[in-house]
């Protein structure tokens, strides 16, 4: 059976799944936005409780990290991430999930070789290079202000 190019393209189009790009992008956008809105609500709540702006921001970040760690441990964060994609990766909650997930996965290998060694498997390079970049930028900034 010999097919023409048009017949082949028609068969490929019929057999291919439909693109879910737009719904996927909307899920990511609204999920990331909801996480950020939760952060804003927590910051406002902590501010109304009398905390300074700096303290409210710090407590907001700590709360979001804690919530992410708990939902990761319960298996809920992965279900949300499967649907929302990058919407759960971008906020600080995605970083917390990246630290907690390997720690939970490898806990059967023990505290040292499992949880301790694997906890920073994904997040470790981010921490190391983030710290290195901040030191370099700090030195450059210091040199520029002294000169």
C-alpha cells in the first residue's frame, strides 16, 4: 500500500492526540497565581497581627514552605503538580517540594545515606550556585561602592 503525502498526513493527524497546550498553560497560570495569592493573604494576615513587614514576609515564606512540605509528605503536592505543571514549580513551594520529595523517597535507606544524602539531590545545586552567585554579586557591589 502506497500512500501519498496528504493521505499520510491525514492519518497522522487522525491518530495524534489533541494538543492540551492552552488548558495546561491556564492550569499552570492559575495554580501558580493561587499559591502566590495565598502568600499575599498570609503576609497581610501576619501584618495585621502586628508583625513588621520583614517579619511578616519571613513568616509567610516559612508557612508556605511548611505547607508544601506537609502536602508533599501526604502525596497531595505531586497530584497537584501533575495537573498544574510549572505552576507549582515556580513559587517557593516548588523548591520545598524538591527538597522534601527525595527525602521521603529514600527514607528507607536510613537517615544518613537515605534522607540526609538524597534530600539535596535536586535542590543542592540550586543552593550551592545561588550562594556562590550571591557572594560574587556581593563582592562586586562592595567593590563598586568603595571605589
